[in-house]
C-alpha cells in the first residue's frame, strides 16, 4: 500500500519552484514531441536534472494537461537517502527532513515539495486479512452523530462525531455573512479551515472504528451509497448535510486503515437498513431517532438499529463493492498526512 505523509520543510524554494514551472510550461508547449525531451533540453533553466526529468515525465506523458498552474519539485527514489534518527536527506536540494510517521515502510517512492510542505510517498506492508468472528456494522448519518457502529453479537455500540453538524452550521453561517460582505477570499479561507476540521475528525473516527473491529476480531460492513445524492425524496436540510459531509473521505480512511491491520471490509445493499427491525426483520416505524417494531415490540435507537441491520446483512460481491463511490463527490482520496 502507498501512503503519503506531509512534512513542513521550513525552507524557501521559490526560485526552484519557478524554474520547475517554466520547465513544465516548456514541456506542455512542445507536445507531442515532448515525449522525447530529456534534462539536456531544459538544462538552461538551471534546475537539477534529477528533478527536471521527473517534471518532464509527468507533464510530457499526460496528454490531458493543456495548461500549467502549480508545479511541485519532484524527487525520485534514487535521489533520496534515509539517515539515522528519522532523517530523510535530499542531496539535490541539500534538504534534511525529520519525519515522525512510523518507520516500518518498505521504501520511499518519491517526494513532492511545494512552498511549504514536502509530501513523502512511502510503500507500507499490508497485513493478511483474517477471517472475522463477528461483523461491525457502520451507519453513516447526516444528522446527530456522523457514524453509529454496532456489533449485534456483543451489543457493543459506538457513536462518533456528535459535534460535526454544529461545526457545519457554524461555518455555513460564517460563509453566508462573508459572502454578503463581498469578502470572497475570506470565504475560501473559512472553507479550507472547515475542510481541515472535517479531515481530522474523519481520521479519528475511522481509527476508532478500525481499532474496535481489530480488537474484537471483527470485520467491518458499510452500506454501498452510490447514487444516494440523486434521490430527490430527501428533505432540504438532509441534502445540505449529505453534500457537506465527506462520506467518501471517511470511507477511504476506514478502508486503508483496515488494510494496514488486516481487517476485512465488505459492503451491503442499503435498502431498508433503517426501516426493518434488527430483531425480527419486519418493517417498523421510525420517528426521528426512535425505532419501534409493531411485530415484536422491539424499541431501539434508530441509528443503532440500522447499524445492527448493516452488520447482519449479506455481503455484496467484490465487483459491486469496488464501484462504491458517492456520485458527485470531489474529495480526493489522500490516504494519510502527518
């Protein structure tokens, strides 16, 4: 598995980044013959050949790139050294990077550097998946807790992300006020701040879910939510929450953390998971966060009942599970940052 970690480098690379951009523009301008370019063709820009070659490969091979915006310095594996005391040394930039992420990686694939951060791509060994004794059903919500996870065999329940809706409402109101004032740059800053809070919370929730499953020798079941944003039957408040929260980001975080620990992850059909009774399987009545079954008299928290139903539902085929993507989502599946 490949993970990417972020390290602050505290160096001014504005000169090298400007040269990198000029090389990228040169490569894009000379397509389709750019596939034959080498570092000799761009040596007049004054950038180290080990970095120039990577920029040429990236912008020369991708036919879809028509315009260059931001260009990072790209250092391949052969230009990277690992020293003692968790130090990564890049000789072409005379840069030492102190890393805090786990040192059990097999190799460093490459490093990309912008004005502020170094993005270190490493290959991490995966654990072999075990055969689960139980299943932990994960219900992703738009109101109340972001995630409610339940294991029917033990009755264990996790309720995570209670303050997420408050966070969204807070920043939604701030953005509205700033937009009326015409402060659009500030609106972007606020949106970025909210995204960082969401990412941090998703990291914590996914870690808690995976660790719980691992400690109980359980697998994780998720609903296949593809197409849910096209459903026009949802209330307006529900649709705002649905499009605001990064469900796909949370899903990818659960997936990669589970793969690292060998925890099985499967998907189920979401039909009726919030409507049927987890005890007898009959369709019941849901009133807000209260579920009541008229058939057997079972009363439960509606999201807990849904989580138990997810855990008890049969897994979908692997091919169907691989297509589990929230349509319309623009969240990049970046897997790890430190």
